[in-house]
C-alpha cells in the first residue's frame, strides 16, 4: 500500500493512505508530481555529428509530448530541470543559445498552454536571467496563472544549495526580532523553499544513464522514488514516460515505516 504525501498549494503536508493499486492503472499509486532531469542532449547531438544546441532544440521539442503524457497520468505537477545554477559555467555561446531557446520555446508553446489550460510556473532564482528570457517567463506565468488542473514547472537557474541558502535568509528575515526561535518544523521552514506551492515529487526521472541528482530538489526528494533510464532526453517519448510511471506504480513507499506496518 502506498502512503502519499499530500501537500496542497503552500499548505502543510499531511499523509493519506490510498487503497492498493495495480500497476496497469494509469492513475495507480496516486502520483501528483513527477520531476525530470532532462539529460543527454549534448551526447544525442554528438552521435549525429551536430552541435550541442541542436540537441537542446530537440530536447525542447520532447517537452510537449511528455507534458501530454503527464496529464494523461493525472499528474498535477511536472517539474523539468531546464537550467541549473551551475549551467552558467558552460561555454558562453551555449548559455546564450539556451536562454534564446527558452524564449522561442515559450513563444511556441504559448497557444498550447492556453488551449490545454496548463499553468506555467518556475523554481530557481530568476533574477539572473537575461531580461528577454525573464520577460517571456513572467508573461507566460501571468497569462496562465488562473489554471489549476496541471502545472508545468521549469527549474531555471535552480540548484538545491542555492535554494536552501535563499530560503534560510528569507526565513531569518521573516523571523528577525522574535525572541524564541527554536528549531522550526520542516513544514514551517519549507514554506520558504521555491517549491512551497507544490507537493514533493513522488518520482524523479533522470535520462541518459547518469545516476545522480546534480543539486536538483535535494530536500524535496527525501522520499521520492528514483528512476533512471539510458534513453537520451531528445528520445524520451510518451512510451518512455509510461514505462517510468508503471515502474513507479509497482513500488512500495514506506516513509521510514516497515512493510508490515503498511499492510
Ligand atoms: C542536459 O543535457 C540538458 C540541459 C542542461 C538543458 C536542458 C534543456 C532542454 C531540454 C531544452 C529546453 C531548454 C529550455 C531552456 C526551455 P546536456 O547538455 O548536459 O547533455 P550531455 O550530458 O549529453 O552533454
């Protein structure tokens, strides 16, 4: 039986106990949030003797199909690691191309977001983005803000260590002058994380055969299931997403309890 974390927007985590579910059922396991480390664009391009940005463009194309698949699986949130706080150290031309790709992808996907009532959101420190990218991001957020069925979250200039430092500073500022600050609960503190508006990821997928989290949702993944595939991100299709979900749906989540306690 799965124990799910069920945290509503900016709310406090609670646990519920949905009934056992067969893996064939698309909504089995009750996952609400899947997060993906989209890796392998560069190698995908290299195998085709193309520049890295060609791989990123193909990677951007793959997003649409995965968004549809996520909705089909009744997810509420899909978070994609698009640009990490460490990615600034890539060659300048690649960084610039990624920032441009962000703008062109937003422009291209805008109609789709509106038609399918998809809310657009972000995590990460947007203050470092070039103005053109920031404007595009803020505009899409604004025009999709009222949708509440499904949210696509892009991690942009995001890194868990940066996030925890920003959250700590914001927490300290908010509580300055209070005499009795004891250890805060995780629920209190996590309201200052970028992810406060959504539940922790049920499943984290990483493509391209790399087996690490790379500073992605390190606090939020405490009880996430992890799924790794050798498939490069540009080749990650709906069928690959289904495979990951079926794998997830067959798992038992114990949250520190014994298997016996969950029966
Ligand atoms: C990792 O592949 C991918 C990224 C750092 C960028 C992810 C970007 C996209 C999927 C395109 C959409 C982008 C935006 C900004 C909307 P890699 O370059 O590290 O691949 P490699 O490990 O094979 O070199």
